[in-house]
């Protein structure tokens, strides 16, 4: 079956702009979580959605937001971009409930560069 | 704050078993231990998980101590392709306020 698909894979933005990243989970997976990865901070949890509801949220400012649609696809948005937002953004999907609920399957990531 | 502690880096000779430790001394009774690895610039890949019994699959074995405060991931015959950053995380199975914390992981170098 198809894996987790993230689009776009690469993008360049300038400070002050906003960006939207998309994640299509594995078919049947109802949970999507998002992460920011930078060389200095490692892999940091942004938020997790299950059945269109945000279930958990990491310690990021309100400029970072997300949503999940009825088909489980998810988007995350970063507004008023800062240089420090340059990172690899990863999403992962999981069943969200039942046996193996929390086994995460990651996408390849979207690499954002802010100039 | 990370719920797990791992060594920053480890070396292992090719063909030997790689044993990666993880400390999770504050683990709760309903929290599972999960292991993932990330090869350079790719998304992390699931390896194995367990609650209290030892587990084995085609990739690795997971040994969890009886008190569940630590675990070891074992790659039985390490190859150069196992060079990666390995993450150990703990998560409950059920619904809960649960930030998914990966920490910095262990950078495993397989030496030819």
C-alpha cells in the first residue's frame, strides 16, 4: 500500500511569508502527527490529530497550526515565517486506536528554507 | 522533557551485534517502548515495540528489563546500512495528553 506522502518536498520562502504543508496518511490511518527537525534541536513534536481533532500539541508558538480533514489528510501552516523556521518538517500517520495504534509511519518530509 | 535517555553515539563493527541501550526510569505501567531509526535525511523508520516481554522481528530484538526501567535494542548482525540515528520513545496505548518526545537519539556508526 502507498506510504505517507508529503508535499511539497522542498520549498523556499522569505521572512514574513506563510507556508502550508500537506500530508496524506496511509489508507486506514486516522492519526497524523507533525514534527520539526533541525540540526540543533533534533526531532520535535508539533501536534497530533485524530479524526479531525487535535489530540496533543507540542511547545511551539501559535504561528504553527494544523488541521485534519475527514479523509484523514492533514495540513500544517506556519505564518509570519522566521529564519529559525528553516527545518525538515515530517509527518507520521498511525492507526490511532487498537493494537499497534501508536506505530508511526513517517513521510519523507518537506524541507523548508526561509531566507 | 525527554522521557528516555540514550547515549549520544556508539560504534559497532560490521557483522557484530549492535546493542543500543535506553533508559526510561519513569515509565508508567501502560506505556510501551518504541524504537525508530533515521537514516540521513530520510523520515524515521519504525523498528520494534514492546510492553514488558522481549520482542523479536525481522529487523531486531528488544530486551526490556523486568522493572521496565530500561531496554536494549539488538541488531544481531550489523551492516553498514544500519548506520543511522536510533530513537527510543515511550507512549501509552490509550487516549491521554501525550506529547511524542523523541529526544536526540543514539548515532550508531557501523565500522567496516
